[in-house]
């Protein structure tokens, strides 16, 4: 194979802090394999594990514990670090794994590197590289913490026009270096499906069905929310993930009624999202993007301080979601939506307008085209 027609080597740098970055990586791999099988080969690397293993284990433990047990501690760190990384001197504190990354790039010579986690996006553009790949940073929330932003980055792929405007006006990034793509999600979300057939498939007899990401909530909240919602003529579809104890508790809560439907690791979550009317969830970037792709309004229940506040504010600004901070709020929101079909339809339309269901395909297209343009490959 000649240099002109060889496959491009694409490397995706991710990290295992929450599931979102790895989910984005997986969606991008599928997109390249589906839409550009003869043009690119893709490798996914956990940047922190590979180039900063010692720090990674400590930082992941701190991240999990702070978000789970003391979210406001994480919030303080998030906003203080945003101020720190916003200036050139402060960015030097985040230069993690640069030596190993530079050695990897010089030996492996990737053509395109996509950072779907902030640290490599901050580090790589400042490396003194002999081999210079196209460096792209893909922001995975509806706001941009300063750690994502190194002005030397070749290309930013962002979630919304709001984020693009912020990068251009506040960080002085040029228009041509920012593309609005949305967050890459699984390709199944771009399918067209028959909602009536899906409701029949899942045996949804009531006019209104509510999905709950139960594995992201405490049991006390789940119990309080479900107990109150059972007063309404609706289905509650509880998605419990791998938590067998939670699955059994929710099933016990639903004994004697057909209103609660319990799922563990459901493979067809995209179908459940299309069949449902409203989703109760945290406000993670992937969940928000998947819901928007399904025109599914979200009741954001106690979103975590930090990046989820970006997502919360974006949905509220565009009237594509609701906010609830206690179980009674959820009940009042659902009751109001059930009684006001016009409100539900309006929010569904707003969600549809914000959707980027084909984001993974668009990102793969843009990156290959940008590489051709910048490196003059025909």
C-alpha cells in the first residue's frame, strides 16, 4: 500500500473517570469502522492508565469518592481548577503523562489523535513533536472547563453553538478551528423506529411511560419517587444496570401492580427511550445526548455539581428538560406533564431540535477531511 492510499492511523485518548469518555470512544470506533473502513484504522488508549498510572489510581479514587459522597467538594475543585487552567502558567500544573505520550507519538506516528478526556487535550499541543499528527479535542459536555482548552489544538469538536461561541469569544479560538458536532453516541440512536410498535413490544398499556435511571440514584430517593408516582396512571420503567440488589428491591416495590417494569442491563435502552415519554436521570453528557436523539425530555434529578451543571443549564435554557431536587419535585413535574400534552410536545420538539444523533458519523467525516485538507492528502 502506497503512502498516498494507506489507511490513516487514528488514536483516541480516553480515561476511565465515569463511563462517558469510554462510551464516546466506543461510538467513534464504530463510526470509523462503519463509514470509513478503507480509510482509517482506530486504536483506543486509556491515556491516564498508560502514561500516568501512579496518579491515575489516586485521582480516580478521589473522583469516585468526591462525586459519590461529597459532591460539593468536587464542585469546589472543579471551579477552582477552571480558573487555574484558564491561564498559561496554571496550565503547567496539568501536564500529566507528557513524556510517555511524546515517546508513543514519535514511535507509533498516528495521523490523527482525538482527545475525549481533558488531560491529553491539554498536554499534547505543547509537546515538541517531530511527528505532528492532527490534534483534535472532543468536549463531552455542554460547557467547556478550561482544562479542555489548549489554544494550540488543531481542532475542537463541541456539543453546541453555545460552546463554540464561548471558545471563540472567551478563549480566542478561531472559527475554523471549532466544529459543532454534538457528543458521539451509539449509531443505533440514528435509526428511525416505530414508537407504537415499541410500546407494544414492551407491553406499555398506559398512555404515559416514565424511564428512570435507577442505578444513578440512592435507594431512599428511588423508593420515595416510585411510591409517590404509583398514585398516577403511568408506567415506571426502572433501569437498574448490574446492581442485583437494586433490581430485587425495585421488583419488590412493584409487587401487586403492573406499573413498575424493571430492567437490569438492557441492551435496547435506545428503544426504551423512544417508547418512553420522560426520563428521570442525572445530567451526564452521554445520557443527555441520547435522550435528545430520542426527543425524550429529561427530569434532571439532583445533577452533580461541575460538568453536569453545564448540561443542566443548557437544557433549561433551551426548554428541553426539567429540574428536580427532591422526590416531591419529581412527582409535581410528572403530574404536570401528564396533564399538559402541549407542554410535553413542546419539550419533545425542543429536544429534537437540539439533537445530534449522527454525531459519531459527523466527527469521523470531519476528522478525515480535516487531515486531508491540512496535510494535503488526496
